[in-house]
C-alpha cells in the first residue's frame, strides 16, 4: 500500500522551513525596544510603557486602533511582471495610512500570505517589501502567517492581508467632529494609482488596449509594469510631524482621510460631521499622468474616474484656515507635495466640485 505524505498533498515542509528561516532578519530590522520577544513564538509581545516618537510621554489613557486591508488585484500585475518586492509596501500602506486617520501612531503589523505551494524566493520578496513598508511607517513587523493552500490558488497566484495595531491618547483622537465652515482641505499627493481600482485598470490596459507589461509608454516615461507597480505612498512620518508640531488640543488639524477605493468623493464624507460639506476645486493639483492616460485609453467618464481612483490625492487633511499655509510648507519640506484643494462650508455631508 502506498504511504502518503504531506508533500503528496502539495505541502513541502522542508521548503516551508526554508521560507521561515529567511524571515527573522526581515522582522528584527523593524523592531525597537517596545518589542519584547523574538520571532517564532505563538504570539508577539509589545509594550505600551515606552516613550513614543509622537507623544513626549507615556500614554495616560491609551486607545488601541486596529486596521486590516489587502492589496487586491494589483497582485495579478505583480505576478504578470514577475516582480514581488513592492506589493508588501502596498500592504503596509493600506493599513497604516488608515490608522493615521484617527491621529494614532501605528505600532505593530502582522501579515497573512497565502499561496498554492511553498516558494522561498517569492516569500522572501514579499516579506522584504512588508519589512520595507514597516520601516517607512516606524512600525514593528512582529509576526504573521504563511498558508500553503494548493486547492485554493492556481499556480502563480497568491494573496496578502495585513493587520495593523496602533495607539492614540484618548484626548488626542481626531474624528472630524471639530470640522468647521471655512476650514481648508489639504490634498497630499499620491505616488500614482496606489492599490485601488486595479480590476478596471487591468481590463483597460491588458484586455481593452491589448498592452503588455513590458510595453514602454512615452506619456508615462516608463513601462506599463513599472507604472502599475509603483508602491503606495506611506504618509505616517509626515503627518506625525504635523501632529507633533500642532498638538491636537489646539484643534488645528480637524480631520484626516485616507483616499482609497471610492476616491475623494466617497472617502472625505466619512469624516464629516452633520452640517458640513466639502467643496473641491479641480485643477488645483497636478495629477500624475497615469490617470489621464487610463481615462483616454479606456474612454472612462470623469464621474467613474472620481469614484474609482484617488486622482492624484492619496491623503487629505482638513485644517484650520489660519495654519493651512504653514502645514502645507512643512509637508512640502517632508517631500510630500501638498495643495489646498478645497474648503468646508455648511451643508449636507458630502463632496461637491466647484
């Protein structure tokens, strides 16, 4: 009688161990003194009793912030191109930028990687990107899970999910309730498409236009694959610098929004209190050329563009009008192009174009 093994079912434990052996250095490079244990246990330990870079003292009334997200079908582009070193940055960005919207400080990050078979080089590329993203976000990568699911995924496919835990002092929470008429809307530039709308992107670029990832696009100054794999911008350090300079108790920064799926028109209203409406002015910022290129390539209506893509604005800060210029200058000094793109008026919560 044939003796069956785990390898016969599609799981190679030796390769699995090889993948795991690559991870500790990539995790430990993100650790600071608040990480209390190493890699390989059943759970990770993280201390809040340590001075943070955002607040000058230990937390008196800490509130935990939790976020989770994925990268979506941008992973299909990574597989097509055969480059997997940047989607981990996208994974981190999607959660830590969300955490930031509360005024919170991202503390730790965990990942979930699912693939059809053990692939140590692929796993290392993915985790390296996640580690790079955590370094950029001043966030500790403390663990994760690699699931080998041969019956769930086709060869070449894989999926990612990320989980961020942050903290904010109760009195420092930013929830949009202080937004007032006359406040200015600052738009922080995106690095491109970020990680949203890729089902439409792939349909337009590869199916409708018949382009290949290796095709060079003069309008973009790069290949299709290079443009579509541009990683999501992480705003943590720049926004934390603003919050450190303008303590929340001064109510200078009234609201924060991460512009993801749904674009400006769907994400800004999530932080607006009753009686507050945002009016945006087109043409006040320079969108990366990828958006105009996609719109023409797919003959996409402007309303559809507004609801699917970030349009060149990856993060929004609603601030006191008296400090808008100063905050804009500081963000520019942090190499985050920023523009005043609108203002708050009285009205039903929502976004309207001027």
